[in-house]
C-alpha cells in the first residue's frame, strides 16, 4: 500500500491583474483590487514598493493555473508573514549556526589546485566579513569541525536578530542556499552579486566537473539553485527599493 499523498491540484487563476498599492506603512499586493492573503490569512503586505512589485510580477506571470512552485519570492514572503515573527530568534540562531561551520572556512587538503582556488576565491570574503561585520572566522583544512570564536558567532546572531522579518527571512534563505553566512550577509548588504555568491558556493563542485564532467541530475540541481540565487538577489535589491 502506498501511503504517499497525491499532490494537491493547482488552484485555478481567479484574477486578471495583480497590482501594488500603499497599505499603511507597507505596500500590498492586490488581485483585481483586493489584497492577496497569506496561507494563514494575513494581508500580503511588505515593507517596500520594490518587493511588492516583485511579488505582483510573479502573480501576473501565472497562467490558467497558479503554480506556487514558480513563485519563490511569494513563498518566501508568506514565510516572513506567517512564521518569521514567532521564529525570529530561531532564524537568527540558525544564521549563526551556519557561521559556525561556514563553507568558506573549510579548505581542501588536496589537490593543490583546488586549495589554491579556494584561497583566492574565498579569502577576500572572510576578510570582508572581518572588516564590514566585525566577524572573524578561522580557516581549517579538511572536513572535521573546527570551532569558531564565540564572539563572532554571537555577533552574527545579533546582526541577524536586528533585521526586520523580511530581511531576516531572506538572510536565512540565502545562508542555507550558499552554506555560508558570510556570503549571505554580503549579498544582503549589496557587496556581492547573488549569482556570483552561488558560483562561489559551488566552487568545489565546479572543480570536480572540470575534471570528471557534468552529471545530468547534478546539472538540474545546480540550475535550480541558480534560479533561487537570482530570486534572493532580486529580493534583497527590492528591499532596498523604498
């Protein structure tokens, strides 16, 4: 017996036009003039007009059926609305946890060419985190866990917790996507392009692909993550557009 539930049918598109309008101190996404709602029933209202426009564009790009899988920014907005307020400290702690095992800090023992590539590509961003965030992280060879300075992890948690819900939700998403709190902070602050950060995060994979070729399934995963990187870059850019 198969206990797997069948996928839920996609809802039929019920509106003609998604638009944006001011709603108090926020900007709401409207569907034929009515404010859209999150799954928990909260108004789809966000802090900047740029982010509201990004969401409205996703709604306007829907066909006969609404495919939420093709609406990643809207899904992230729903997360910010429905979950971030109650999970704010937990999200900040998750960012700090990633900083404690940040991808940029773990270097290959061999081959030498990969270790050199990691150093050239990643060291500048660890230096940026030190200068811009006052977060110092140490580099270790191999994959064994290497504890990071507690004060740096506390600083990462404080910086994350100080963000409003939409910025923090984006930061947590980017941190998990890249496996690096440093890259996520850099993208959020506009110091690093989101797609370039994705390329930095898969430096090891790219090195192996150069040597052994590209697996079709892996290529699909890479393409999906690249699309997520594009979305999170647009998300942070939209949050800066007041």
